[in-house]
C-alpha cells in the first residue's frame, strides 16, 4: 500500500552552496497491516523517510505512493506520533482527541470510541487532566491514542518511546502491539532500540547513514505475543547489532 | 507550635495609628475655619480597618485558609500601617515634612470625600479613555503579532517597526498628537493604542515563533485548516506570551493615559490633579493620586485574574 520508489532527498545547507544528501536511491514497499521498524544510527535519514510518508516533506527525486497515488501532503489517513509528545497543552486529554477527530472530520464516525480508547491505555480517569499534569508515559499514551482515534490506515511512529524509562517503554510496547492487533492498521516505527524493533515488528529495515540507504531488511518470523527472553529473540538481536557495527568483537579478528 | 501573635500585628498597628492620631498633640493649633482642620473621619476609617483585622483574626480561628492568608500577609499589612503611622507623625504631629505641601491622611481622606462626585466622573473618564485605547492597541497588536509570527514576509516589515518605534517612549509623540489631532480624546486614544501596540505585537510574534514546529505538524496530520492553525493552534499556544504583552501594555497604557491627561486632555484623573495643584489644593491632589493608585491596581489585578483563568492549563499558573 505504501510504495517508495527510488527516492533521493537532498537538503540545501543554509548559507553554503553544497547540499546534504539525506537519502539516496531508496526503494521500499510496505504491505497493509504490516508492522515495520526502521533502525539505524543518527543521520541515516530515517526521520526524513517517515516525514515523507507523512507528507510533511517531499522527495527530491523519485516518488512515494500511497494506495497508488503520489503523496501530496498530510492526511488523517497517515497519522504521526512524535518522540516528544505533541499534545496541545491548553486542551485536556479528551479535548485533544476530540479536536483531532473534529479536524479530521471524523467526529461523527469515531467520537464514540474515545472513552474506549482512553480505557484501553488506562487514561480513563485522566480524561479531563491537562498534559502537564500527566507523567511522560501517560502523555505518550495520550498522543498515541489521539493519533489512533482518527483511524489512520498507517500510523507513523517517530521514536515514540525514546524519551521514556525502560519499564514504561516495555509497558507501552505491549500496549502498542495490543492496539495494532486490535485495529489491524499498518505501523511504521523508527527506533534506536534494537530490542524494541525485534519485539514489535514483522520486518526491520536497517539503514546506514550518509547518504541514507537500506542495508538490510530482516524478517522477524516470531508469532505474537513475543517473549523477550527467547533464544530466537537474542539471535536476531545479535545479528542486527552486528549489522549496525555495534557487535564487532568478532570482526576484530579480520583486522589483526 | 505556631505563634499566634504575628496575626495580631496589623490590628495592633492600626490601633497605634488611631492612638497617635487622637492623643498625640498636633504640630500647630487649628481653628474650625481651617480647611484642613483634623476631623474624626480618619479615626472612623482607621477604626474600620482595625475592625476588619479583628474579624480576620476571628475568622482565622475557624478557617484554616483565612489563618494561612493572614499569617502570610500580616507583616506586609503591619509594615504598611507603620508607614502610615510615620507619615502622620512627620506631617500632622510634627510638621517635619514641609507644610502645607504634604497633607496628612485625614486631610487627604476628607478631600476625596468632598470631591467624590468629580473624582468618580474622572475615574470613569480615565477608564473609558484607557480601555478604548487599550482595546484598539491590543486588537491591532495581536493581529500584527500573529501575522508576523506566521509569515516571514509580514515579519520582514513588522519587526523593524517594532524594534525602532518600540525603543522610543510613546509619549514622545504626544506634542505632535496634541497639535495634529482633531479631538484630544481621539489623540489620547491614538497615543495609548500606540503604546500598547508595541509590547503586544512583539510578545505575540515571539509567542507564535516559539510554538514548537512539531505542534503545527501534528495539527497538520489531523487535517487542521489554515484558519484552525491560526485561531485554534497558534493563538492558544502563544497565549502565555500574549498575556505578557497584555500586562506590559497595561502598564505603558496607564503611563500614556496619565501623561496625556496631565498635558492636555480636559477630563480624567490627570486633569483633576493638575486642576487641584493650580488651586493649591494639595490634599485634593494627593487624594487623586491615591485614587489613581487604586484604579490602576484594580485594573492590573483584574487582568491578572483573567490571565490565571485563561492559562489554568499551564503548569504553576493555577
């Protein structure tokens, strides 16, 4: 459903004449209902890639198709959750969600599920709280269900759990799997956390920086719910870490 | 064990003021024909103040909230009353401060009561002028500020205007306005709105610029319209900054108002002060100053209450 065809993205550097190549000749196709994770070190263009799917940026060359149509801007069909919660601080949790639904003109359709969603992530009694009254984890949950409430076909997650402590992270990972299984939408998530990628996704896209390109696509054929301690899990993790050059003890032998 | 004595300080201070006023001999004799001859108006007034503190003390025994508030405010109120004590001592009781240029509390109080009708009209006239100018300045300031925060092109033109004109005290233009303006009221309104426009425009612009890009992007993914982006996202998101401008604007507006009234406008509190000075009615002059203080304090307080209401979503503003 999402077709990324040979895209290249360059940014003009401010003041200088040179331009920075963020992504070079990248192609990828994402199927409906898939959970895709994109991992890679900083500067590998993964955020840029996600923003292009969201319709906040456009490729310099190539095209991004959504259901066969080139993406020309943002749409409620493609939701985006940021690393820093982007809840509107002047609205209560519930008003945030209602505002999103009304802006997307889907309030009539989905207004009734707001309470259910709040219940699912345990925010029922915080519906009328302002974002500053919530903990980091609760804010991120609220931002997540705000984006989910409008029922996007694709939910794009830009390191949504990056700012949380590891216990809250794991809790939220379970909630994300739960919400994804329940709603059956497509998920595309950026993460720095290899464990998170292995725990959540069907496929993991490993990217390398300068210029950003895909170095490997790893299938994760483990059924849900997954077990963080399973041996398969550890094997995949080691493989990914190696690919990212973080488990290079083995490779030192070549240098010697 | 918390001491209770501190709560009695304001009451004691108020009683001391009364005792001094009634029993300490004045610096000179007064005949009943003397316009400023001491009356019992001040005694009654201070008696009322003392009574208020007594009631507050009693309330503090019943309500925890009243108790806390009284403890908090007791020293400040006491200090204010002690200042009043010293003031009366330096004027009515000893004449240390040059007489008759510094009238004592009783004389000021009597002047306010004597001229209450004209003072009340002056207050209304001043407030009408203030809020007409303030309203126009705030409206134009928010429009200009949002537009400048929103669009680079508008910012290109607005920013230098704010920078250059903002550095010049608005009352500088008063002589020109007095010469050019058709009506003094209109001229003063123009001056006040000009004075308010700078701070409101600049804080609103900074407010809109300070909204994180991701806030707008999130709104964009929900399909918020251009109209909604401005009125439902940019404006509320920068409300905290806008209120800074509104507060600053109010203080410069009050200055501009007073200067305009002192210099030309023929009504209002500034005008009244000038008139009493002309008649060498110093008590009336001081009375008007007291009324001005009360008026501006009230206006600023009301603005503060509105701000707290609007910004109750903010951390620490509740």
